C-alpha cells in the first residue's frame, strides 16, 4: 500500500468515533484468551499445585477472566473456585504472551490468607482431580505452561522494573 494512502486511512480512522475505531480494531486484530494463574506459597516455602482432570502433569491454580473482570479479581476467584482457598496477592504480576495458541497469562504470586486454612485446600471443581502442597525443591512433573509461568515470574521479580526508581 502506498504511504500516502496509508496516511490518509490513518487520518480517517482518527476522525471516526471511538466506538467505531474500537469495532474496527476488534475486527482486524487477533483475539487472545486471557487467564490469571497463581503461584501460591505457604510460610514454610511449599507450593500449591493442582492436577487438572484433562492433564497428566501438575499446574498452578487459575483460569480465564470473565468479560470485564480484572485479572487480580479473576485470580482470587479462580483459586477459591478450584481449591477453596482464600489468597492474598503479593506484588505486581508477570505476564506471558503465547502467540501460537493466542493466550495471555497474568501470573500472580500469592499466599494463603489463613495458614491453617491452607491445609484444607481440596478439589472444589470438576476440572481439578488433586490438590497438594509440594516442597519447592521437590516439585513433580509440571505442565509446560506452569514451568514457563514460574520462570517468567522469577525473572520478573529480578528485573529492573521490579526495583523502586
């Protein structure tokens, strides 16, 4: 496309009402699913993992955001729905954008609101077969997405953006 035509189209786009610009972007932009997942750690350092009914390896609790839902709210909701545990989110989340399956995961660090309640974590959803706490140095076979999320979360915690300016 010639540059002059491209500029003219951009000017027209800029003059369109906001609702129309949003609709155009939604029509031509790729769509992604967005999920919120949680790395939940107890005071003793153990990590909560779940085994989903449709997967063999272990993962971390979480799921897709509902329309208009904030990622932090989705993270707390999903953990409670899946394992019956109330959590407190810690720090800023990390984000993984996986272009091939068109998935975005917002990864949170969390801890149980009540340590005594943490021992009561159990499958509360048909999609969860098992829930267990694992020592951080004795993790089982993890789902690829979980491994990737944990590495991203660790890198994010050490990044320059994580330190105060």
